[in-house]
C-alpha cells in the first residue's frame, strides 16, 4: 500500500476533481509512490478548521462538510489497515488548506459531488507536504476547497452518478457509493427499474458505504490469480476490469478479517468544525 495516500483515494481524487490536481513531473510520481518525511508534515501543518459552506434554502437538510472529521476518520482507517502508514509524514493534522495564491479547480459551472471537498482536502495535504519537502511553491500543488455548485451542476452530477450505478447494477457490479446532492429518482435499464436507494442514495450529501474495489489486469500475478489493492493475499476465478465488494473478494479466496482498506467517501454533517 502507498503510505502517503492509498490508490483508491487517488483514483477517487482523479475522478472527482473537475480540473484535477497538478500532477505533472515529480509531483505526479510523488502522488503515486513517495513517502513524505515526518518533518515535512510538521512544517506544512496549518489551520485544521474550515469555514461553513453556505447551503441553499432548498437544501437545509444537506448540513455542512466536516473536513477535519473526515480526515481524522480517514487516517484512523489508514493506520488500522497499515500500522506503518505514519512514516509517510501525512496525518490528520497536515494542512489541507490551499496555499496563498492557489488556483481553483472548481470554477463556476463545474460539475462535482459532495465528496469533492474531502478529496480536494486530501490532495491539498499531499501538495502542501510535497512543497514543504522540495521547497517549491505550494500554490502550484493546491486548490481552493469547493463549495456547493449550481443547482444545474448538482443535477448533472446526480444524473451521471445514477446512470453509472444503474449500468453497474445491470452488469452485476457493486455501485459507486459517492454521495448524491439530492434524490436522483429511479432509472430503468434493460427493462429493470432501479430505485434511488438501489442506486446508492442515502440522503443529501450522504455516502452509502465504502467504495468497492476495482481489480484490473495490472493486478494479475498468475494464471487466473489477482492481487487485491490494500490487502494481503490473492483471489482467483474473477474477471479483471470490474468492481467487487470485499465480501465477494473474500469468497474468491482473499483472507477475511484483515483491516478494512476500502476508501470511505465523505458525508456531510450537521456538526460544524471547531
């Protein structure tokens, strides 16, 4: 497992952020594989609070994003899955705030989900740590945290996510558990109608659970044998290029009882940061 930030989280960041973080050159390599020295995190540590994001009157049930609470939970899970994760230098206390002069990956009209503020916070931590380690300008590797997009952008995101999840269900795969902004309604695919709950709607801004695990051909380690990102052991009898639940992978031979290394998308809460 990559200590700085796990692969599934990176994939989530790349999928969620409209502009993506600046991942060219050395920083891209750092994102993938470099463990940050502990002193880099302490040098880059900053404010751990975040301002409340204004919520439109029609979405009073959405709550606010508790960024620090998400980071606390994320690193606690990472530590449980890999006790050596702390050597990366990143922790819940590493600054997730954008550096002075940082750009914005979320211009007006951008389409993104409620989880984007959390994945950008993780990306900012990596960017701040990298800049602290190399002496580069952190503004080049961080972005402003997103607020709530326009209603049209929210509806576009919800529709895209619902359509993808309907197709996954139709192909026998587990859904993307990222939160919706609001109820996406039902969708019919191939004569089968999937309800909002089946499509993963758990309430405004609420994730429906840990993300499923993607097994690609790059995970093949032998004849019909595949490794599982974040876990020890292998599985057999599965098809690459598909998503699987942890239970499905355990049924395919993965040793059960291992610490949970699945990425948990962030949910919005009614508890404001201190």
